[in-house]
């Protein structure tokens, strides 16, 4: 089928494109600067868009099998100034409205729209287990996620199925949070961040991509799904496990006040969390390849370890 992806050149998008192309789908990635995009797999077609309308690409939605909306400015790329917070929010809402506009114009509408979101929808939590039935939070990220999801809600009235992807912290060697989390341990300076009691709803990049494709293919999949491993851990547990896997100590804590001084309000990404579980995803029959953190971290570090041994 023809699949249109916004945000397809990002960490998740690149891996997803590779999987979809290998399964013989026609994959089109929307980009503001197609000539500058280098990190997309062979076989992927790039199309121009402005990130806020259907101009120049909307006709591609007519007869497409699916649209996967992953677009949005990075959350953890720097301090949150008022201008940056506005860009974080508007980049997501504008992308969603552009997708809706394209679907409205399509005579033969896509069968499914997969809408990205995050477990940040639930806001910071303590030890309560978070499922898809848990209420929305009240902080900045929760409101962004709510508005992100709401930007495409109307497509359900057009007969388009819409699973919502509430993703946790994606662990990948290729980018995102994991290389930054692993670096202090490589330098023998790893340890818990803040209290270490905050929950980390993590997911291996391979399971993230597998889950998205699973929801793409499940014709009865609609509404929110937590895309996180069934075994969330605290930040301290994450550090201890990573230290064990890398044969490094996990004894150097980073105080919360230091994180707040460096990152400001954005430090909530590191100091707060959710004990989210993938209740609806597993109920549909999805099986994780990496259900435990130890298995995931062993996989993510094994190539580097093999290279070190053979060097």
C-alpha cells in the first residue's frame, strides 16, 4: 500500500521506513527540505510540504492506504524558552491539521491514520500504574500531547481509523535518549538522576517500530495505545541495569537542582516520569521482542562490546 509519513526522517521514522520498504510498501516521506534529507532508506520517496498545510502533497493522500503522523519539534533538544515551547506545540498541531486537510480533500480516503503522541500525556506520576484509561495530566507536556492528539480527532468522523501512539522513551543506538544516557557510564560517572525514584517508561526501537506496524495492520485497533515495554523501571533501576550490562559503576548521582539549573523547565523530562504499561497493545496480541530492560540493553550494547573485543 501507499503509506505517507510525516516526521519520517527522525529516529523512529527512519527505522519504520526501512521496515515498510522491506515489506514492499510504497513509502512517501514529507519533508520541508527534501534535497537536504540524507538519512532515509533506499526506495523511500521524498515529497515537499510546509508542515502546516496540504499544499503540494495533498493529492498523494487520495488513494493512500495509510498516513503516519510523527511530525513535531524535538522535546529534549534544549531549554524551553517561551518561543521554543510555542514551536513545540505549534509544530505538532499544524502538522495534524495539514494531515486532516489532505484527508478531507481525498476522494478515496486513507484507511488509517496513525497519530503520534507520548506517555507525557499523563503528566508526572508517582507509583500509580498508568494505563490508557488513566487521566490526562496538567503540565506543559500533558497539554501538548492532548492538543497533538486532538489535532486529528476529526478524521474518525470521515471513516478513517485512528490509533494514537503514546510512546515512552525510545532506546536506540542511532540517536535519541540512549546514547546520552550511556555516555556517563562509559566515563565511569554514571548513576541515578535526581531521586532515582521516578519511573522510566522505556521501549526498544525495534519494538517501537514493530508496534507501529502491528497497529497499522490491526483493523480493530483504534484509540490510544501506550507504546512502552511491559516492565517500566525506576531511574535508579535503569542506571543499575545499564551499569551491570556495561560493567560500569552506577554510583555518581546527578542532583535534581543541577538538572534544573542546566535545563530549566525541560528538566521535567529527566526528573519526572510515568509507570506506564502497554495494556491495550498486549490485549490485542502484540508480543514484545524485548520485554525486559536487561534484554534491551544487552542488545543495544552488544555491537559496541563486540567491536571492543575485536579491536
